[in-house]
C-alpha cells in the first residue's frame, strides 16, 4: 500500500511525503515493511500500527 500525503503548502511547492507499507512474507505472523524518505513519518506509522494491532516493533 502506498500513501501520499499532501498539505496545502506542499501542493503549492509540488512536494509530497510518500509512505509504503508492504507485506514482507505471506506467513504467520504477519510482517510488514514500512518505508518512507521521511524517517519521522515512517516511525509514526509504525508506532500507530503497533499500538492499534499489537505485535512486535523493530526499527532497523
């Protein structure tokens, strides 16, 4: 899944933040890779998913 975030200012500046959330393996437990050029955005997305879905969170 790819999410593209835009603010009013970023639209004027033609800038966006992109966040990719991809399944790493089709096995249990579900493992996701969360990637963004904006490390803060990737961290916030990972923390949100961890908080809402549980499981383990590793950053690396």
